[in-house]
C-alpha cells in the first residue's frame, strides 16, 4: 500500500504511488520555464551567445540545439530523455519546447516528468546588418576592371556571381565606368571573391592596405584593404593579332584570329584553318595582344557564293581543330556597296550556318588602317581582306520572341549609358547562340512572353524550355504580421 494515500501499488523503493511521489518531489525545480531568443529580421539569423549569429530553420535541429544551450546549466541535475518542438504559429514570436527528463529521487526511485519551456523571439539587428545599413562602413573593397568598349565578359561574370551566390556577403555593389566595386565587412570575404574571379575569368590582381587606427596598448591594427582585379581586355567576337612568338607556340596558328568565347581562358579560332587554342591569364600577360576593332565597326555583308572545304591539309606542328565549325571559302559583298561589283574573297569558320543570300557581320581589313604593332609588321599577303564574325538575324523579331530572362546584381549606378542596353542585347544573343556558355548561367522562364509558333521562324537560334528555370516568387503570408520574415 502507498504510505501516503493507501492505494495498492507494485512495490517500489519509495513505497509511494506516482501521484503522491510527484506531489512530494518536483524534479523540474530550478529549470527556467521561460526564456528569450534574439532574431535578426534582415538576415534571418538567430543569436548564439556571446556573439555568433547562425542560420536556423523553424523546428530544425540547429534551433533546438540553440534553445537547449540556454538552459544547459540547469539541466545538469537531471537526465534529458527527449526534446522536441510544439507547433506554434510562425508569426506568433513564440517557440515552445517539450522536454522529458528523469531524476533519481527518494530511496533510488527514478521519476520521469514532461514539461514545456516557452521562448519569446525578440528582434535584434546583428552587427553585419548594421554595417549594411550604414553602407559606408567597409573594411575591404574589390575593384574589378576591364578596359574594353564592350562588356560581354562582365555580363557573363555577373551571371556566374549570381549563380554561385558570391554577392551575399557584400555590403554594397557600386557600378562605375570601367567595372564594379564590391564592398565587404571583412578581408576574408574579399579574398574569397578575388579567388573566385581568378578561377572564372582570365585576370590578374594586386592588393594594398591602408592603416586606419592602431591601439598601442593591445597592439591591435585596423586596416582597410583594397584588391584590384584586372580582367583581360578581350571579349567574344573580337579579332586579335597575336605576336609571332605566341602564334608559333600555339601550333603555328595564323596571327589574325577570332575570339569565340571567354571563360576561364580565352578561346581563339583561326578562320583559315579552324585551328583552335586556349590562352590563360598568365600567358596573356606574358604576351599581351589587343583587339583590332571594336563592335561598332562591324559591317554587314551578304554571301554571294560559298564553298565548304572538307579536306584541309594540316601544316607542320598544327594544333587541334574545331569540330563544331565548318571551314568554307566565300565571296561576299558589303550591303552598302550593292550597287557596285566589288566583291571580297575570304575564308570563314561559319560554313555550317551560312548559305548564299545570308546576311553576316564582319570586319573589313582591306580598307582600314590597322593601328597594331604586330599587324603592321605582318606580310600584307597573310592579312585577310574580310573576317566574318557571326550570322545576322532580325534583332527586333528575336527580342519579341525571347521568352526567358536573366537576373541582375542589385547595385548603385553612377550613370546609365545609352550603349549599355545594346551591349546587353548582344550578350543575350550570344547566350542563344553558344550552348557552352549557357551551361554556366541560370536562365529563367519569362511567363509574360507567350510562346510563339515556329511558322515565322527565320532560323535564329533559340533556347529550349528544358534549359529554363522557373522563377520562384514567395508571396506575403495571408496573416501579414512582422513574423512573416521568420519563414526560411
């Protein structure tokens, strides 16, 4: 019989029933039943004392561990058996933990008890968000520059940064004439960005630091660091003239080459032989070369006649050839000179997409002054009259039919140039034409543009629906409330 109430019970060391034992002893005594958790609305992180902010989803293991650490000291006298969340409204600013504990009580009897601890979520801005709000508080800046007229490489780099989420730690992004400035709160974040840039585009970097303050008692120095990253001044569709030494080292290529794309290396093709080569950043800075033309000097030609060359004898020491292009010999005429009989003969790497009557964009080398140290020393017989760059399509029709879009970095713009929109459209067209670059870019479907039928298709390359991502839009919670930001 229970020594307190006389109810028959199985024998136990305390000789009491469970009800009387709980009335006599409370094993949760000294454990706080309420607490507070600090949450930053801007970055959606929780404070883990003393000064660490961690990302936690609601009812996750990380958030459970954070809440248990707050009562860890008082749980040392009991044995924790189970812990879990009780569901609360996401906007209620309350977290409830259901804990099961055991403790040895009178005469060795083990008592188990379940109780609830409630945490109030209080809003507090973390130090990083304070610095972002201040905008001018930075400890490191990465200055990315490219001294070119066209910014195709920059647009490609912007999409890589967005895809790999390298812009998350930036305090501010500022756009200037020759490039972008990325501001950071720590030197480590800036160094990570510099390492990423050197892996994705051919570039070189320098670093410097300026002393801001110095505490002579604790020997603490406060520096502001500056990283300067210079991207090679070569873009896609540029015609370049290599130095004789570099052309020979690349497998006896012609000195006049076309840049077909810029990724972590510069990809060149010889339009006379289809020979291809890749030049990394280090090689470029040892043997620098410049673009012979800028994109505004592109002229429109019409194909009068074209013959595909299936067999071309390789020269001595020649390197690899491109399998994606077809060598062809073409007679072309400028669309501005259709009333004359003046035609140009050229070799081109675009034989797989060109037919008689097609319009094509290219550069006229026969009637121009080449202000280049290597081109001026070349034998005039080795300089082609015309270099064809890409097939020309109706731009307005392509824009109307484009049912996809890209995301952009949020940045402070000093001044918008009227030429920027044209350059951006050029980059979008390059994405449609080049599958290799497209693999590294996140392309989102634009639901506002209806999918047109292919009856009026003029053969322009298009991006398939399989390559597009659905753009995610998270709508506001119906209850409104400031707690809606807690959802991750």
